């Protein structure tokens, strides 16, 4: 297992958000984290990366316990985070947005051709400030930013949010291309998109992992989908 | 009827009764007459506490209840002092008219400062309020208005009516100050337990949410600033009577910082806390000054930083947190003891 | 372009109004007076900028309003002055601080390599108690007063032997403080299980180096004092700038690390704690240097007098170093030109740092979203400490530069801080350009005010020139701030939130 999360509980202020989340992400897979709004998907990702450290439970990355360590140390182990709403640095140019993600000098130089091939738009806009990009372009930049260092795991939060269907297709295509080099834990509201990409799924409901299995099985189980995700 | 009074109410009543008896008890203990020597000195000490208590409480209405961190509270306190002084000294008005004038000026001032500074929020507001207060401080020092303000000397020799003179009628003024603090406390309690007070707390907790619920938070914040400003100005007026003068220090940053210290030490977000803080600050200042001489603010500053770091809820808040636990523990012990019997 | 005009209409109208007002006001005076007003405004603006820029950077990046910024300005002024005129205090206290810090860093970094200390929490408290006890032991009876009181203001031999403690006692103190630092460092390391791993030997070298430096300075105190005072005043002033800024930066870093960092989850308390620092710091400064102020000489480079003075122009001044330069027939102090130049250089240097360096890129990104920067694998907390130190260093540098201009006293911090706050509100928090513009505007306003105090101003429709006291000139900047708030609450260059 590249990543295993063992019954973590996370509080934000007074609120008990995660009440026992467990999941496993095997190397080389795309695992989808599904669930309704407010179920705790985003908090799960933030707990893994260390932005909302879990109060109890364990998080193992490549067999190493990482819970409770500062976020920058966790990220430096090889985890890329593509947050909700993209969090592009508006005042930095596209190129700077990529360069800031370097962990060693030369990270970007080795990857830049691949990144620009994957997202040709970014090459054209390299000198533009990140804030001037469209939503889709920002999403591409956010994914590209996570590819700059040698990451082994990507935590991707709602990449389809607020994007036109045709842009979503582009993102799906790029994530699929990445999937043979990098492991992905994907949070997604858009069931259609998740079904296209993921091998396995976990359903989060009310701070618990409620269900898990193979994506192919879930796609056929309309009752389960309606129960946990609403209409698909 | 008696059943309805909570234990805290009884404690409050006992405290007030104690404070009423204090001058006489002091006289009994020291064997000196109530209007002279040590009893008179300690009455003065407590008068200062009462005035500062009202001032600190008014600050907490802003900081603790509404969540507005203003650094310009001295503005109201000092203005109250100056208005009273000018009305009595230059206009020759009777006391009650001067008091009315304080209210009028304080309302106008807090509305102007409020409207301007509420255009920004957070630490911006902190800086803006500080700047406004400093402006008045500087103007009070300005030699251009020496005729009215006395410039850097302050407004000396305010003619206080003899019936309330803090030097000749100390005991009477003691009760006036105590009554003043009590009335202000009851007023403040009325405010915080009213629907307006609830909105103030809602603004502190989550302003966007309060706005979403349909409250015009700007107006409520303005109300909070105005109430707080008027109370502080009245306390300032009392202070002018007590000191027989109004001086620039009352408008200075130091006075604002005092409000902050009293509130933090006593515990923000309660009315009793800052009043308690005023007592602690006054007495601690007196003792530290006696023990360490003029460098005592150094010791005091260190104590203050430690409180901010380790007891962020102040005396009252920490008591509420820990006290509840202690009380529960105590009850459990009592229960166990009873079972064993 | 039209879009830009539309979006920034209040800003543009405001700037035009400001320029027009300024032009009108300048036209009321003869050109030579107007020129000196402008130059004085630039001088003040440069000093305000040094305070404002740090304040604004710190706030922009970590949302901390540093009320101790004026304190740092004052500390810079005192440290610079001390090195310049009476380095004895420094030479007799610096080794003590170095020993303490060196011990702490050494122990903190060495702790992971040592066998685990048994006892857990109890051991930690024990170590803290030991550290405090050693600290008290090491500083027991240490008296600064004789060190400060015998100081003379410039040059020559100083009889230092009787003011200083004997070498043996002093080294004893050093060892006690180093031990205290080691105990404290171990206690810290125990409290933070994840920190300090795999940092390599750099920390160890730094810690050991500081300790060695402390022991080296100790026997050379008298020698060092003579050597510093024997230097030319220009060189001493240069060192004073570096030492003042450096000590401000070190103090700033220490403040962030020890007092601000534990409170990131309680933002209001950060403001409150910096306020407490002002109380403590001001008293400490009064305790060490006395409640009254000092006058600091301008270095020789800016203070020659004689036949040829004032210098006819800047180029001639480079040759004769007169105390003042002729500007349109009116002498203007050359030292103030230096302050202006310093302000411009620092403005450019920080701008380059922000635009061109990796640290600058991280700062610009962090201003917007520090959490995301952290999630990229960058230790944002360390960047916070660095930026706090940088801002503190800038303020302290301003303090040193201001010392020969306005003197050194315990009140300068507060005055500059107030004007810096006003400048920040005018310019817009978190905007570097805004900080500069606000500082410049406030500086110019102050210079105008000062001129009006001197000679009055002829307002239209008034028979006589209006005159007022210096106080009103000081208060007038608040009115400008109120005006800006009315028109544009986020400040001239502030981002709309």
C-alpha cells in the first residue's frame, strides 16, 4: 500500500468532522473518494497532507507514520496536493506558480517539457499572472504544479468543480495519462467523472467510511449510489 | 422570590454590601476616623478602582462582546474628562448639565469615529482608532488651544461643587463612585442580555453569518461603539472630578492600554471580569510600585505577557473553565463522602 | 487601459487631487523653500518607509499587526548609537547573550543525536527549572549602570577598567549562561519530537561558533572598545548601521519564534502580546540607557564646515563633505540626503528581493495563501520568522539612520509607529508599493506642516497667513487618513477584499 489511513478522527475547532476514516490506496491506482457535500472528503485529504492533523488514528505513507508531522514535511516525502478551488497564486506568473513547487533546483527544468506537452495552454500563458487564467486553465496549472517535484501520490480535490463539460474531458484525459506514472487519491462530486477514471472507490458519509469496492461494481449498483450520493 | 436569585447574584449583593461597609470596617480595624488617615486613603484607592472598572467594562463591551479591537478607547475617557472640566471651569455650568454634555459629546464623537473606522475591520480598525485617539491627544497638547485645554499642563483646578468634593467629602464621594459603578454595571448587563447584546455576540462569533441572518451589522457595531463610548466618557468625567483636573495622559495610549490590560487580566467577554481586572491592576500597580519603584511596569509587562500566553481567558474566564471542573470534582467528592457515611 | 481607469477611478482622482494640492501649496512659497519642503518630506518619507515596509510585509504574509515595530525602531537607534558612541555596553553584554543563544542552539540540534533522556514531562520541567536557575545565577548582580554612565560620545581613550567586571567573574557568567542555554535547548528539544531531525551539522556549527565567539570577545573587551572608538567616525557609523539593523533583525526573529508563533491560532492575542512587548521593551531600554535621550553626532562624512560650505551641489559635496548642500540658494543638511538615498536603496533592494529571488516568490505566494505554500513542501513558519526578522531589521535600520537626525530617546518608537500606521492605512496593508506611497505621502504632509508652523500659509480669501503649532502639523496626517478612509477604505493600493 502506498497510503493507508487507519481510523483517523479530526476536529476543526469544536467540530468533530472525521469520526473514523479508514482507507487504502494501492500503488499505481486511482482511488476515488465519494460522498455528499460536507461528508468529510476534503477534510480527509487535508488530514493526510497535515493541514488539519488528525487527533487520533494513523496515516502511513509508504509504511512510514506521517500523522502529526508538519504539512511541509509530509509534502516533501512525495505527496502533491491539488486543493479545492485550485489555490493558484494570483500574483505569480504561470511559470512562477510552477517554479515555486520545486523542492530541488532543476526539478522544473526536467519536467517542463512534459508539463507543457500535457497542458499546451500553460506554455502559451507562461508569463501571464495566475489570477488572469480561466477556471479550467487554473485547474491544469494546479495539477501541473503538483507534478513539478518527484511526487508519488497526488491528492486531487474536486478537479471538475465549476468547469464546462468539455474542459472536464480535458482534465480527465490528462489525469488518465498520468495514472501510469503516479498514484492518485481523487475527491469528486461528479460521479460520471469519477467512474471514468477510478479503479476503486470509498464512500464517505458523515465522517465515516461507509462503503468501498471496485468502481466497476459501484457503477451498476443504482441503489447504493442513490443512498449515499443522491442522484448520479 | 428568593429562589430566583442565582448564587452569583447573592455573591454580587454580598460584594456590594461589603464595599458599603468597607470604609467603616477599615476605620474600626485601624482605629482611625473614617474620614482621615488610612481609611481615607483606601477609600481613594477603591474610588479609583470603581472609575477604572466602569471604563474597563465599557471597553469589554467592544472587545469582549462585539469583537472589535479598538486601540482608541482613551479618546472617550479623556474627552469625558475634558468636557466636564471645560463645562465646569469655563462655562460655569452645574454638574448635571456638564454630565449631560458629556453624553451629547460622547455620542457625537463615537458616531463620527465609528462611521469612519467601521469602514475597515480587524487590525485596520485597531490602527485607525489608535490614530484618531492620538489625534485628540496631540490636539489636547497643542498650544493653540491653551486658553481652553491648558495644553501640556492640562486643565487644572476644576471647580468641583463642594458637596461632592473628593478631598473634603471623601466618604460621600466614595458612595457616589460606588453607586456610579453599580448603575453602569446594571445598565451594561441590561445591554448584553438584550437582543442587541445577542447580535453583538453573534457579530463577534461570525460576522458574515450575522449579516446573512439579516442583521445590519454596521448599525449594531455602531451601537456598541456608542454605548461603550458614552460609558467610557462618563467614567472619564468621574475621573476628572476625582483628580480635580483633566490632563493629556487621560487621552494617551497608556490609558487605552490600561483598558486592554484590565480586560485581558480580568477576562474578556464578561462584565465582571474587567471590573475585577481594574481592581487587580490598581492594587498590583500600587504594590509593585512600592516594591520595585518606578520600574514596576517592567514586572507588570512580563506578568501581562505570561497571562496572554498561558491564561488567555483571564481571571474570570479561567475560573469559569477550571472552576466548573473544580466544582464538579468537589461535588463528586461530597457525594462519595455521603455514600460512605 | 480604459478598464484600468474605470477600476481605479478613486485612486486616480485621489492622486491627481493630491498632486494638485501639493503643487498649489508649493506655489505659495519661493522655489528654494518649496525645494527644501520637498526634500524634508522625502527624508521623513524615507524613514517612515523603513518602518512601514516591514509592518506591511509582516501583516501581509502572516496577518500579524506588530505593535512592537516602533520598539524595534527604537532598539535599532539605541544599538546603533551605542556602538557608535559607547560600545562598552555592547561588548559587556553581547558575549552573555551569545553564550546563552549558542548553548541553546547547540543543545537543540545535538539533542536528537544524544541518548533519549528518561523522565518525559518531569524531565522537561526539571530542565526548564535548571535553565532558569542558571540564568539567574549567571546574571545575578550584573550591573549595567556603570557601563552606561561613563560613556563619552566620541573618540579618544576611555578608562574602562573599573567599570567592567573582572575577567574571571565575567567568564564565570558566560559559562553559567551557556549551561542555562544548553538546559533550555534540551528542554525545547524534548517538547518537540518532530523538530530538529536531519538538519545536518549546520546548527551545531552555528551554536559552537556563537559560544566560541563569546569566549573570544570576553578577554578582548577593553581592546575591542578602544579599537572601535579608534576607527574613523564614518566607518563606525557604517558598522553602527549594520549592528543596529542586525540586532533588530535578531530581536525580531526571536520575538516571532518565542511569542508570536505559539499564538497563530489566536490572532488577537498576537497583537496583545506585541503590545506587552512594548511595555517591557520600553522599560528595559529606560533601565539600560536611562530615561533621557542622547544626541548622536553625524559622522565626518556629513559634517565638514568651513569656507567652501555649504557645498554648491551634490558633486562638489562628494569632494568637501560639507554639513549642508546649497539647494536653490538655501542650505540643506547633507545627512538628510543620505537618509533619502538609504530609503531609495532599500526600496529598490526589497523590490528586487520580492520580484527576483525565491524567497520573494514564496513571500508573494504566502501573502495570498500561506497554507498552500506549506502544502507544497515549503516550511512557511521558517519563512515567517525570516520575514519578521527582515521587517524588524528594516525598522531598526531606520532607527539608526534617524538617530543623528532626531536624536535617540525612549519616545521615538511610538511617534514613528503612529505615523507608520497612518501611512500603512493610507497606502493599503500588504501592498509593498502602497507602503512606499503611504510613507511618502505622510512624510510630505509632515514636511508641509512643519513649514506652515514656521512661516504660516496664505490661504485664499484670508487676509493674514494662517499659523499653527507643531502639534497640529502632527495631527494633520490623521485627517488625511480619515479622508482616504472615506474615499477608499482599503487604502490607495490595497486589494479589494
